[in-house]
C-alpha cells in the first residue's frame, strides 16, 4: 500500500493542476514564459492566415523582473524594437504587455491591445489571443533557443 502512495500523490497533483485550454500548466507559467519567442503562425477566427503576416522575424522576449522586448521588421523593411513591461493576471490566464506601440500584423489587422488571453504555454510553445474588430486573433510562437 505504501508503494502506491507516491503514485496517488503524483496523480492527484496532475489532475488538480489548472491548465490552459490548448495545453500547459498554469502553475509553471512564469518560469516557462521567460525567454525569447519567435512568431510561427497567425490565426484569425480559427483559420491559419500566416501567409498574410506583414512583419518578419517577429520576436518577443520576457525577462525576469517584468522586462519585455519586441523586435520585428515591418513590410517596408524597417527594423523596430520596443521595450516595456509584462505581467500575468487573472490566475495566470491573461498576459499583459506594456509596450508603447501598435503594429500592423496583416493588411486588415492591427494589434492595438496590451491584454492577451493565454491559450497554450509549454516549454516550447506560447499561443495567445485577443479579440478585435474582425474576430479572434491568435499568435503562435516557438521558443527561440
């Protein structure tokens, strides 16, 4: 019976942990968010519109102490770099980013918000979404090594 106790404890911890809708455990959010993430895909209302993205080499970096940086090249070839802050809210379901910048992600969509819903956060993937005029926008990132 004592041999089953560690297995039972592990199972109860796994079942009791709050998770993101698309994967990842909320209790590990802060540590997993640290680092640089590169945009891999862009979805609008559940459909992949990655081929319409205007920005190139789009990266976001989340450092300890709430320090944030965003880098990308826009459609005219200009390099942009923005710094600011970040925080987790609403039981680690919401990512708040504080750059002083709006950017055009596609010809019909701009990112104006600073509050994003985390849909997935694993050691290798970050997906967050926001609602704007024409629907739900989701950005999917891969961890940059």
